[in-house]
């Protein structure tokens, strides 16, 4: 794989979408490495990428330890089971994207010895196969976490777009996510957009995109 070419192409597309939205807008890229080997992560690191995201705590643990000599920024993207909380906290992720309930937040808060930055995952489309909070409950839950979980520092929300080729449907989901984001107190991060829809996400204000297959797929 020509990782430099892939990364350069991706960054060029992100930059074009960013400028179309606002020249003052800043967009961060997290390379989703769940299907990548440590060697592939090293290769992408050599091209300049620093932030990587994993879906499973065990994979995160394995790769982070194998690559501990590199100054990588790790993100936890996938659903977090309560029995994996301690291991995740030991790994000290830069950001947990998948905080999906008040009860999970409270469980993390009880065990955390230092603050954890997190995003509230919201299931805008209410799809049964997706994790995330019902959008009607998101605003209150966000406030509840802020008030009752001092060890969790909420940064904003994470949204997964619909699995659809209907651009208008994708736009509607991202628009609703942006409207919710704008209601949140002191929110900084709107994490939405993956390989198939990150340009649309940026058009609706995403400032963190999670891209995997565009970088790592064969």
C-alpha cells in the first residue's frame, strides 16, 4: 500500500471540505486502525499521522504496547463494556468517543483516578444495531454527566452516519447532530464522518473525522 499517497489524498479532501465550510475551521483526523496491523500503523505514522482509533479495548491494548516507542495519540471508538473499564483507564486514551449512557459514565467515574476526556455517543438514526443514546435524551444526559461525574470531562458528541447512499438522508442526520451539538455547554468536539461520508460531515461542522478503509483497505 502507498500510505503516503492515501494520506495525502485524504488530507487534500479534508482540506477542501474544511475551506468550503470555513477557513477558520480546524478538522482533526483519527485513523481507524481496527483492521490494520502494527506494521501498517507504523507506516502511516512515518507519513505523518499521529492519532489512531481502536474499536476494542484488547486490540487497543495490544497495539499500544507493541508501538509504545512511538508518540501515538490513541482514541477509543467502539462500545465499552463495564468489565473493560479498568483496562481502558490504564491505557489513558486521548479521547473516549463511545460514552453511551449515564450509568456507564458513573461506572467510569467511580474507578477513574484522573480525568478522562470523552464524547457522548448519540444514535441520531435510532438504529437498533448501533450503540448510542436516543437523541431526545442526549441533552439531559450530557448535563447529568457533567453534574455527577467530575472525573469525566465531556468534550462534545460522537455520531455515526446512516449506512446509506442517499446524500440527503446523510445530510439530515448530520444536521440534527450539529443542532444538538450547538445546544451543549462548552462542547468542543463534533466527531462524525467516516470514509464514505466525512466530506458531508465537515459541511455540517464536524471537526473530528474517523477514517479507516480509505487509508488501510486493500
